[in-house]
C-alpha cells in the first residue's frame, strides 16, 4: 500500500473527548472517527487491525472444530420472552418496533437465537456435540458510552455456542475453547491471563475470563507468581495463616483516640501500621440482630464472601451510625471485638494477629496490645476479604501477586438454562428426548484492538505487536526530491516485500522526515526502513524497530536477513 | 471438511413458505433458517457461499483502489435530517430510539454517514479522489418481506462512496467501478448485463444497474444482440422507422365492431394482427384539456417517456370512461385519431403503419384501411413506448432482444446532492472551498447468492458456478463398510486435494449412495468423485460434473488431470 493512497490522517493534539490512552491514540492515529455517542467508524487504517484480529480469531475457532454461521442482528422479542430476558434485561437492551408494530431488539448477545436455531436444526444426539460461532456486530445501549471502542455501544464480537448430550462433552468443548482462546491471545503477541470468574447473572456452572494485562485495566487480577492460577481478585480465596500464633508480649491498654474515625486516623494516633489494627464491621445477621465482621485494618471486606457466610443475612446490610451505638455502646469508628455482645466472625488474617489494636466500644477510645484467647475468646474464623499481593496462592502455587487486566474474552458453561427454558430437545441414545447442555464463548473483537494498545504504547504512540499491526513495515524514502535513486530503491524494496507477502506501506507522501517518522511511530508500525541519499552512497539502509531505543545502519543487501530476524 | 462435522441438513420437501426457486433450494439445501419475517440465519453451508461472494467483491474493490472501512449500522437521525431524508424516507427506514430518547435508524444505506465522515476527514483537494467502501449488514423494513434473502429485511451489502474535485474525476472512478463490477460478476461465473438505469429517487446524473440474468428476474432488460448496449426496458429508446412509408393499398372503411372493447376484441373482429391496429389513449395535456397518444396495438405505453413530452401534463393523468365521450363522442374502446378534436402524438412505430385500423370515434365502430397523410394529417411523432424484441438498438448495434434480470448492483453519479446538503467542503486548488462531487456504488452481496441460484439450478437442485460454490468437490466413498480400502483411498484423495488448496468435502456419513448423491446434487457441488470397491478393483474412479448428463469412469491415477481440466 502507498501512503498517499491510504487516507492516512494523523493528528498531533490529544482530543479532549478521549479519556484513556487507547482511545486517544486511536483517534490521533486516525483509526477511528466518532459518529455519535458510542458509535465509531473504523477508518481503513483501523479496520486493517480489526480484520487481523478477526482473522486470527476465525482461524483458531475453525481449527477447534467450531462452525461459523451468521445470525441476524435484529431479534424478535418473542424469543427473549421465552427465555425470560425480555423482562430481565435492563435499558442496555436496544428495543425497537418494526413497521407492523412488532417488538424486536438489536442483539447484544445471541443465546436465544442460537437456541431457537438448534431446536429446529438438531434432531438427534448424533448431531452433538456441535459448536456454532459468528463474528458479528452487536449493540449494547450503555448509559454512558466512553473509552472509545473499549466500551462502545456498537461493537464487533465473536460469539460461540455449543450443544452437548452430557456434561462430559460440554467440559471437553469448554476445554477446547479455553485452549483456542489462549492460542488466540498468544498468537496476537499479547500478555494475558485466564482467570476464574463469577458466572454472574448469565448463570451456569463454570466460567473463565480472558484478560489482556494492562496497568489501566478495570479489573484487578490475583495470580500465582509460580503457577497458572489466576482469578478476579473478588474470586480468589484466602487461607488460614500456617502455624501457631506467636505469644502475646504486650498488655491490653485503653488509649484515648479523640476524633479518630478512620483507620488512617487510628494508625496515626496509635503510631501503629494498619496491619497491626483490626476494623470491626457490623452487619445484620441471619439469626442475630447484628454480626461483627473483623478484618485487618489494611484489608478490604469481600462482600461476595461475606454474604456466603451462614451467620450473615442476605442481602448484605451494614448497620448504620444511628443503630450501632444501641448495640455496642459506641459509634462506628470505635467499635471492637472485645466484650462485644454479638456474634463475631474474624477473617483468617486478623485471627493471626498478636498485640493488635481495635476499637474499645467506647467513643474516642481504642485498645492496644489485644490478644485472642487472652483478652477475648479464640475467634470463629472465615475468609472474608479480597486477596492481596503476598497472600498464599491455592494449590501450592506459591504466593499471589495482583495485576490489572481488561476483559476481552469469556467462556461459560451455561448448562441447560436456555435449552430448558426454550424447549430445545433432541432424541437421546435411548430414543427418549434429552435437553442439550450448552456452553457459550465470547471474544470482544473490537475491544481487543483497544486493549492491545492499552498494553503496548509509549509517549510517541502505539507499539503494535507484529501479528495485529496494520502494516509490518513502513518504508520511508528521504531526500527523494534531490536524488532519484532514493525512490527507485524504496520502490524496489517495496516490490520485494510485497512479493514476499509482507504487509508493507511505502511513504510516498514527500513529507519532512521528522513528520513522517512521527506518523509511523504514532500509528505504531513495528519496523521502519529509511532510504536516504547518504545511506545509499554508503551502501547502507537505516532500520529501526518501533520498540528499540535507536535506529541502526545496516548493509543495504542485508535488509532481508535483518527483516527475517525481526519477524522470526 | 468432513460432512459429518459440518452440520449438513437437507430436506426433501419443498417448504410451503418459499415462493421462488432460490428460496426453496436454499432452505432445502440447509443454507438458511428463517428467524422471523425477512430475517434469516445463514448456516455454515450458506455462509461459505456468502463469504466467497464477499471475498471476490473485496478483492476487486481493493484492486480498483477503493479503501475498505466500517461504519456503524446504527445512525443518528440528525444526519438524515440534514440530508432531508428523515422526512422523505418511508416506513422502510427502521427508526429506533435509544435509552436517552434520541432518534436513530438501522441504516439501509450510508450516504449521510459517509458524507459526515468525509466532511471531517477531508480538508483539501489533494485528498481527492478517494473511494471508501464497506461490506456490512443493512436493514430495510420491507412491508412484505419474501423470496428469502432475495428481498430480506436484514441483508449484507457492499456499498462504496467516492469523492471528487470535478466531474471528470467522478467519471473516471465511475468507470473504474463499472469495470470492477463487471469483473466481479464475470469472476463469479454468472451471466449478467450492465444496463442503463433511471436514477430514481436517489437523484444524480448517470447510473447503471448490474443484473444477473434469470428467467425469473423481476426486471425486463432490452439488450443489443450485436453489441454491449443494455437498458431497463423502460429506459431503452425507440427510433423512427427507416425509409419512406409504403403507399396505401386499401380504402378507409367503417366497420361495425359491437362489444369490441379491447385490442384483442378488435383484432378478432377485424381479423387483423394487433400490429396493424393502433390504440388511442387520452391523457390530460399541458396546454389542451386532452392529448391523444397513439400506439400500435401490440405496443405498451411507456409512462416515463410520455410524461417527458411537452404536450403532456405532469403527472400523467388518463381521461376516464366518464369524460372521454364528452371529448370524442365515443367511449374509450372506440376512440381513434381520425377527425379527433385534440392534439395527437403518434409513436414512431404507429406512424410507420399503412392500411391500419383504429377506433372510429363512434361507439361500436372501427375504421380499417386508414393511412396517414391521406385520411388524416401526417402525424406529430415521438418515442412513447417500451422497446420490444426486434427493435433497433442504439448506436448501430443491430437489433434489441429482451431478457429478464435480477438487479444485484447499482452504480450512480450522485453529484453534489449529499455533499451540498451536508456542507461537505474541501479547499480547492485555488485555496477556495469546493463541494466535492460524489458517486455511490452498491452490490447486494447476500442477494447475489440467491440470484446465482435463480440462474443456475435444475430439478435436482442448485448448480453452483465453481467460483462461488461452498465446496468445489465432494468425495463420496461407497461400500466403505465392506471394503476398508475404499475409505483409505477416499481419505488419500481428500488429503491430496486439501494440500492443493481445493475446497473439498469428504462424505464420511456412511449414507446410502443414492441419498448421499441426492444431497450433493441438491447442495450443488460442481464436481463429484465416487470411490467404490468395484471401481478400485478396476483401478478406476467415478467422476461427474454437476452439469453433466452422466458420470464417467476414469483411471484412478488420472484423477488430478481430470480435476485440473474441470477447474481450468
């Protein structure tokens, strides 16, 4: 491709509308143009990346035996009524009415449509297992669309749905998809993690999310430093501390802490680290008016875990400022487990403390040197908190660390949620009808483009991993107006690279070198080749990797060896 | 691909819902599944054809220098208000409202979106010409969707839009697109015609339609037997008859034609062919209360041509049964040009008649042996009718013939209709703003699939042209349960063909030969290879072209030569 023919259109300024790096860089590089809130046109440059992502997804889905089909974007309300989601789904479902007054939606997902397809297409267990997928435009009417294509209203998604005669078959296809997703992200040259996920409102039994790692990611992921384990922080279990507690060394002492309401206030007043204090949270109990949850001052309550505790009433309800003094004699900031007249549940980590500080159940006072089993009973313990870096990983995989990720894929074992609700049946081996089990597997194709940028950029622009770069190499001729052999050489290299099937762009725009280089760095082309009169005179060509500190001069006839080495 | 893994699902019965052959065969072959009125899921088999069509379209658009981008399907009403189409477009425009109450539509076409894109992307004439295209799902809320994907509500279209500094540049790109469309249909192995078309409601200056020829086509096309000329029948001009008229041989005679009201009645009563009679149609004139339009009895009035005549009032208004006698003294069935007290305009062909018959302006009577210049004045002539087979083609291209076609593509010179309405301007060469001229170029990608079937089928099923067939070859092993070398040989051929990059399907379903053959003939695979114990014993393989009368046995080691010959 010649740059003059490719509608390259970069901008220097960072557009005010863009809050995150990927959105800023996609606009600046000219990959996107906003049409309306949450609606974007992919320019020729942007679409090249989207198509490369799509192609890798398609190849791996095909290789895993999934069959591509194409369902309509517009879906009849009747099917959503069968599944119950017409009522359940909120305003994110874009509902519409056709000229005859019939209700439809612009599909955000296709469980209903594929289940309807399957119940008419599949007659026998012999047709199972089968895994259908599509790569298609979807719509989710986000209340506040932002972050460009990271959270657009209209987006491109690969969604797959599998059907099975039994749970073992579902598990097999689930594993195939897990492997396919791993290969997809690996082939794209991205750093990623598969994490154990909550199955959320969609229901079902087993689920993993696939995250592209990036400091700007919305989700915190706890992962094993020495193993494969990873989970959303909320999902990662924590464990009792190994070995016996140390012996107390301090006496329990009441200390005045006037005006200390937060953990920060208390630690400052007591000159103790937060990890030597505990906080006591009062919630409504399932069998008592209140239950006290005790955590280390530096830890966060995990509400999902708390709700699962049998002593805690569902939904989780905190006891407020007005009510707390009636139960404890103190306001919320001064409550502690010593002498408390409610059931007390202590997080594993808080239960391992010695000589710790806590509220004195007396306004403006705390206790220091408190010890379990001496100043108050040995505690009832539980896992109540979010995991943190340094926690023990499950399964003997060493310690956990925390990173941030952007969810780009999700695999679910749906079970029979949709097939049962929609009466999807096939004849089983014994001639009796069975309800197939389903899995579903989604990848945000357009989202991956943005996530890849969040992971790969610097202050000059995007740094595409080579497998999804819009072009692999940019050839920039310099001084072509003074020396005609420059353009001849550039054209010769261009022709050679094209003949080798390499995606190459020839910068024939005649711009100043600095401006041209800035464009290709902003756009993020992995390799750059510069042809100049000075270089040609010396039989040399200047080459540079986008991720290298500097360019280097190599012998002109060594160019292809250098390229082969970069692409290997 | 192995048939057992590809969800092949044919049906013997013709579905009652399908009115036309392509729809029937697509459902029977298992290419489509209806989701709701005008909404279809493309099965893996159907999608394979759709993708092959898409790929050819994309390759030719790229080769013609067009740049692929991707615009949102959902479009804001504001842009349609700027162009004026929010009001003009009827209920075929699927309008919808987002959660914030803002109006949008599901785009049936993208002139507004691309013009908005261009006005923000293009700053200078130096960026022109540029031609953007996309392959995308569109929606048209047809009042009565039918004929399957031929006239679906949701459909896949390739739409392109070009921008130009001047008319010459527009004409160049228009010709490039004309050539690209010709190549696309040629490469697909379809019989087709490019026809001169009316520019219709979209406006603009020049337009061609691309039709796939099929007896079932909705449109009649007049084409030059000895040349390239073709036009929609309504658009083809007719010409004055060459040379002088023959001398009269009969005397004008009044004949009683009681109860003769139609041309058929009159020709039966007079024992004359319709081509020796004229019919006289009274319409409201632009300067007279009525104007008589005179055509040969076997010709049809072309209303578009009639309206363009200066003597005819717009809109075209026929004078009815009640009014006609007041103006002519006779009812509609007995009107004729002799002695008529209104302006008379005579079609070129009617003006060439001698000794013809016409109404006598006296109820129940006609005149025979009528001659222009003797019994009534030499006529004022015009082109008033639809062309018919045997008419002279324009430009010395011999005679016209008529065929039927299915419109699958359309190229337009839009001019500045949208760019002016939407204030799309770029700086011209002289530094002053200019309004770019636009062209637009559409291909119905999903429609081509149906049109290809309408052109290529027989009583056994579809006969795909090889370039768009879902698979090029089906390998059918027979008697594999009795002779294990059959499957070995079939697998070996399968592996060899795949290695050669040929799209092949191996029928590993173990069905009866007759049922298997019927499937592949219904699905329309161009070539079939049968491996059987009997054949193997004789060192032979049975091969058959889908369009051949019978199969043939060839030497097993000559298979690839035979295939190469078929694919050449």
